C-alpha cells in the first residue's frame, strides 16, 4: 500500500498559488454562494467608498485614516477566507494532476466481435462507448473502465492506487473489473467497456479531487441556514442601531451618532465570519483526507453520512481475521506422540496447495524442528468432494489421511476412539475446525485449524464502541464457530451462515430500527446489500457491479478502512461545530470592544463597559476588526487538519470541545484584542 | 436581599414545583385521552361540542391542515373581538354606556387578545363594556391559551410518532385544553379570589359617598363587574389583560398578599407544568426535568437581580404587597409571557427594569406563554443540539429525530422573528413623529420605555413599562403588527417542524448520541438562549437601562 506521506500544511508552492487565487475568488458572483463572506465583501466595498468620500471632501464619515484602515482590514478578512479555501483546494490539485496524466488519450483496438480473434479497428479512447469491446495486449494501457470478458492478465494499477505490485485480473468471478488508465503487464484481455467517455472512474476521481462536483452536504446546508439566520439578525441589530443612536443623541442633546464605518465594522465582527470563512475549506479538506486514505467517495454526502453510521457490518474473512484458517495445534490421541502426529499430518499436507495445507506444513516443521520431505514413491491422494479427505499413500504401506471427523470415521468404519471424539468436540466448541489424522486404521489425533484474529482489531472495535458504533461480523461459518470468533474479536453481534439475502435482510432490519449501516463488499453478490447500506465501501479489486452499488471505493481494497472512513466523517462535522461555537462565542468580547466605542460620545458613562481599557474608540474598533481577520488565518490549520477524533462517548467529547472552543472562544479574544490595541497605540498608528 | 424576600422566593418556587408536577402528569393524561375521572364528568360536554360543530374527533390531520384550522379559528376570533368593540354601545351588557372603541385601538386589542399578548392600549374599566370583557376578551383569554397548548401537543406528536403523516386534530386539542385544563383551574382560582374579596358581578359601578367631599366632588364611582373570573384566566392562561387599567396593582383585582401569592403562582403554573407534561408524553421524564431546570436557571439570575435592585424602592409599588412580592411578580410575569403587573415597572431602578425587559427579549421561552413558551424553547433546543451534535461529529438529533436543513430553517425563522420585530419596531419608533410626545421621561429612560413596549408586544408578553402613551396611531398599528407576526410566524414554522419530525424515523440512542436530558444539555440550552438574546439586544440595552444605570441619578 502506498503510505500516504502527509503533505505539509503550508506547502510553499500551494500557498503561493492559493494567495493568487484568493484574489480571483473576490468575484461577487462566486462570493454570493457564501452569504456570510458576501456581506463582508459588500461591507468592504462600502467602507472603501466612505474612505474615498472622506479623502475627497476631507470631512466624511470619520477621519479618513480610520475609515481607510477599517476598509483595508475588511478586505483582508475576505481575502483570508478565500485563501483558506484556495489552500484546501490546492492540496487536492496536486493529486488531480497526477491522475490527469493517467487519463491521457490512448489508441484502443476495438473488436467487432467480443472475442480475441475478431477484427479490430483503431479507435481513440475518448471515442469508446459503453458496450464496445476492446483488445488490450501486454504493455498497453486499458483505454477505459470495463469488465473482462476473456483472458487473464497481470495489471499494474499503480497510477490509481499507488500500489506498485501488479494484480491479477481475469474474466468471471469477483476480479473481472479493470480501470481505464491502468496498464496490462502480461498476456492479453478482451474488455467490454462499461462507462461512457468522460464518466469513467478516473474522471470522477479527478472531479472529486478538484472539488468541481463538490455539492454542499446536508449538514453543511443546515449550518448555512443557521449562519444566514445569525447574519440576518446581526444585520438588523446594526441597521437599527443607527436610528436608535440618532434618537439617543436627540434625547441626550449631545454627542454624535455612531459612524457608518463603525457600524460596518461592528457588523463584520458580529456575523460568524470565522466559520463562514473556513466552512468550505473544512469540507474540501475532509474530502482530501479521504483521498489521502486512498478512499474515493462519490459525494461529500457519503463522507458525512459515514460520521453518522452507528452499525458496521464487517466480513469476517479479510477484515476481522486474516484471510484463511491456519493450523494452530496438534492434539495427539492417547498413546501417540505429538511428533508422530505432526509428521503424519505434514506428510499428508505436503502436496496440499491450499493455505490451510501450507499452514499445517509450517506448523509441523516448527514442532518437529526440521523439514519433512516426501519419501520416494509416495502417492498423493487429492481432496475430493466425495471423500472429503486428502492424504498420501506411502511405499511402506501406510495410508495417511486427514479430513473432517465424520469422513475419517466413515473410512474407519467403527467410529472414532472416545478420547479423539472429545478432542474433536472440544476444538469445535472453541470455534476452530478439527481435522482428524489417521494412519491406516489407527487414529493419530486432531489438527486444530483456527481463524487468526488480526492484531489490534479488538482495540479498534472497543474504540468504535466508545464512539457508540456497534460492530457486526458477517461470516459463512456455522453459529458455533462464529460465536467463538465473535467473542475473540470483540464484536457486538454476528451473522452466521450468511447468504447475500440474509445480509440484505439484516441491513434492512437495522435500518428499520433506525440505525445507519455501513458495510464493505467486493463481489457481485454483495451489490444489493451495498446498494441498501447507508455507507458502502466497495473494494477496488471488486467487480464493477459492487463499485457501482457502493458510494465509496477503497483503492487499497482494505476492508478495515471502513473504520477510518467513519473517523474522517466525524472529524468533518466536529470541526464545523467547534468553529461555529468559537465564532459565536467570540462576539461577546467584540461587543465589549465596539459598543462603548460606538456610543461613548452620546453617553460618556458607557466608557465603563470598556473593560479592556482600550486606548481610544477608533483603536478599539480597529483592534476588534484586525483580530477578527487574523483569527481566520490562525484557524486555517485547524480547518485543514480537522479536530482529533478520540474514542469517547458523545457527552465527554462535547464537554471537552465546549470547554476548548466555547469557553476558549469567549475568553481568548480579550487578551488578543488588548494586545493589538497596545501595538496600534504604541506604534502611534491610531489617534 | 432581605430574609423575608428570600423566604418568599423559596416558598414560591417550592409551591410552584409541588403544583406543577401533578398538574403536568394530569395534562399528559388529558392529551393521551387517559384522564378517566375528568372524562367521565366532562366527556359528555366534549362529545356534545363535537356533535354541535361537526368535528370528527377520531380524524387526525397533517400539519398543513392543522395550521389552516388554527389560523381560521384565530382570524375569526380576531375579527369577532374587533367587531364587538366597534358596536358595544348598541349591545346589552354595557351598564355604564361606554362608547364604541376607536378602530386603531380595537385592532390593537383584537390582535393583542387573539395572540395571547394582552397588551392594553386602553384603560379596561373605562373602555370595555362587560359584554366585551366577557365575550370578546374573556373568550380569547381561554382559546388563545388553548391554541398555544394545541401547538405544543402537535409538536410532541412530531417527536413521538414515526413515519406518520398526521400531527393531530386541532379542534380536539383546542377543546380538551380548554375544557379539561383551563376551565377547571380558572373556576378553582376564581372561587379562591372571590373568597378573598375580588368582585364578581354583572352589575355596573357602585357609588360611594365621600366622607370628606373634595370641592364639588362628594361621591366616587367604584368600577365593578365580572372581575374574578377574568383575573383567574388572565393569570392562568398567560394572558395578563386585567379588568382594571391598574391591572393587579388594583385592590379589587388583587386585594391581599394571599391573593397576590395565588395569582403569582398562577402566572407560571401551566408553563412550568407543561415541561413535565412534555416529559411524560415523550416517555422521558428526565427530558421534562431538563427543560424545567433550564428555564429555571434562565429566570433565577434576573429574579435575584430584580429583587435585589428593588429592595427599598417603593415608588410605583403597592404598600400592601411590598418590594419583594412586586419584584417577584415582575420577574414571573415577564418570564411567563403573561404581562399582568402588580407594580409599575417604569418606576423600577434601571437594572430592576432591565430584568423583566431581558426576560421578554430572550423570546419568552423561560417559561413563556402556555404552550408557546415550551415550543419556543424547543426551537432553541433544536439549534442547541444542532451545534452540539456537530461538535460530537454526528448529524444532530433531538429525542431520536434527526435535525436537518428543514428543521433548521424553521427553527431559525421562529427564533429570528421576535428579535426582528422587537428591533424593527423600536427603530421605527425612534423615527416616528409620535414618539417625543408619547414619552414620559427624557434620556435613556425614555428609550427604555419604547424598547420595553416593543419587547413586550413582539414577544407576546403584553406587560407595559408605563410612562409611554401607546394609544396613538403609530403605536397601536405597529404594535398590532408586531404581535401578529410574533405569534403566527412562529406557530406556523413550529407546526411545520412537527409535521416534518412526525414523518421521520426514530434513531435509537447509543453512546454516540448526545444525551439531551442531562446537565450538559441544560448548560448548552441556557447558553444558546442567552447568547442569542444577549447578542441581539446588547446595543439597544446599552442605550437604555445600561446607560441610565451607569449615568447615576440624574
């Protein structure tokens, strides 16, 4: 697997490009999609006009230097937000460029008939349509996504997955899908094209990475509504403050009404610019984190849904346990030495190419401390479905057999000795598979084959449980075996003797009870369940049908990835929530800075509210505006990196985030605004 | 704060809690149709009413039809109240031959009573005939309160139902709220009040011969009428519109400290009890307690502030009641969207007057109007769980219902509307030509009078700061619009949320679910209400009570 090297947050070329793009993003037609920042832009333009008016007439809204400084910092606020978005996009673009190189036009040989011998015509890859058949030989690039109808070949998929070892692709079965842009290394393939030009996997991936098809996710829309609501309230607060202030001046008979520049500054400080400015960057960065984990989501919606998932359906094999069962022990019958059993079992497995057979040889070698070599003249007896045994006939007349206990018992005619029978039962109860080994009519003992649960998986499940996510193991094993592995792996539930129908029914059942279900799958028979699940991660090695049915594709084909997907989904929501809280909590300090400054000329007693003892009204307003702009830059790393997801119940997470971002947001601005004020007055920049 | 004041507050809250708990449980049984004893007694009346009006009690409706029925009923009520005022001179039940009410005031009053605000741009005993008081205002006191309760019940159904199209039958909810809850409680309270000397008669005023004639004046007319019944429902139904101009400061409305205690309890009784009704109906009693505690926590600091500030300030207060009981009432009447007064808030110290003002500006959600306070609080709860849900990395949910874009849109609207109406109304008043002549005081206090008037009307409270003459064309018209908008532009989004929630599935709780019934949620909810309220009104408050307070004595 390509180890995703974490890109540095502020990569110099990306930052340079982002700075330029921030200017381009000032186009009001683009800005209006983000209502909060659009209001800031309008405010910036308005204060710029006020500044020009003040300069020309020499007697404008307030002194020209003040108006100019506010206007400048308001423009910076907009630019900083645009820069954050451009930074997030820039990080994805590097990846898009390398993908685009893989997508380049290649000549393809279109077949008139769907078999190798048919006549071919040279067609550019962009002209291939779904349903066409092409022949791809060794050394050639597969022109578009498709399904192998004939042939078997080694394919280099590194352009997409980053995985350098070639993979085998063949017609039929679950490994028949190929991706455009990958290269055939050996042999040849006849591929039926399954996607229209411009809609290929690579195209979708590039679009996703570049954020071109980024639609707002449901939670993002809901948050947008809240932010727009807050913006409207504060807009009204500021708009109504003008007549109220004028009225106060009439009533008090002195002072000046609040300046328009101050009103705009107050507005920008109050509306949630911090979250408004970073919102899209958070979304793009979330997708980027997915891509760095080598998972391609078909939509941001799917990523977000992953954060909501509370039930994970995990295939036992490959996800919870290593792919195959392995021999974990020899249990000799009474009167038989372990070495004798080990040697016999190893001899019987030497020609057994299955992973189980190999594991018996490996264990036997380890137990005996030497390699076992097949004696000359030994005749291998392969496994058949009828006998359900395999073994070896030696020249010395010994006939060694290993097989299921009932098969061996039938062969012996008289059943198994009592001690072996109890060993068999014991092994089965542990959820392992007993293989009985017999030499002639003498039972030597039992080989225990067991699933090996992946290291660390139990801890991952415990983390998931702490986050409120239940894990369900799916297996074709019998309930007894399944239960034993379930206990060992620490899953919450299991589905034994699973069929595709049972899987689908289980997902529906969970959904009916209100759960959100995620699963992984790769086979065509997984497709209905993948389509039904709320979050479905298809393995890139899987069939086209599975990839179409899922809403994410894992390029590494690593089913354990589901756990990471959930984490990224949660992270995206948490970052948004935390910054929203921070943004709103900030307002309190800004009121303390701006309100006394704005109204003090009418009611001098309001100076008592100036708890930060800011230098002057103008310095107070300017300091608040500068803080408001700089905090966006300061929080870009949080937006791009996301909050850390820790395994803790919701209440604990909330308490922590509330303390950090709520209370922090309330208190933090006070010292910083004061510091800015001290700097401004110390440098003599304000009157 | 004096020891007596503290005792009064503690006894008050304990008594309120002791009454609210059983009442909450009873109301839950009423709405579930399980109030067996009451149904045996009142059931025949209920069924007779349905037969009379052709209501099919078993038929339930979607939120749209529910809203249409509610609006039709309210508009009809509004028109009726308006017309009765305009023709009262020619109708019976007018022993004092009071003239027809002028149209602007009639519009303001009709909106005011239909919207459960009970802002009074008139003096009761000198403007409204007995018939108008009883048939127009009295009836609205019941049904406007019942309307609020009906909306709340519809929201509860939204939370408890899954994959459902219907949120209930408005006519049934309205009838049950009135017949099983408001009427019995009012009768009980009215009898208690009559026993302590509150008048209850259909006759006109009584004449007293003065012992010491003042110049030519040797007799005084004492305004009487069906007072006790009106007072009972005006307190219980968070209405607040008194029989007399002086409201519950008038010795006939509120003769003794004991009646004062009863009336003050009645202010918050149903809004507080509805928290527990909610808990019982959603099968999560802790949730009910959580809401109650959140409301209490919101009110408490303002209560302490008011009682502390008013200690020793007897201006505008009744000697028979004292400062603590007056400050307690002022807090309770603005915590609930009641608006009845037993003292003149205009005479409070700047911060003492700020307390009731802020309690209204928070949106009348702690404890708020009957029904409306709790459904308003639920809108804040939706926003609070939304933000906190994001913070724990999960699509937010409240009581197992996912909070999505539609709910956010409606909840934001419901929270936005009263803020907008208050601010816009106050700003318009600042430029209205009528204002300088209508103010009793100059400077920040004058501004406070205007801000208070619009805070009261745009949050359907109805209490007056006094000082401001609000019977002019601008104030009656703008105030009427504020009351209308603040009532129905909240009710309709709330019903829309009820409909949307009812259609959703219920998500089972897990460790990943944010618990919404614990102390953490209470903190969040209180924080959300305070932040929205405080952030919206800080500038206006700075120009009013805060400037006045910091300015010291003029």
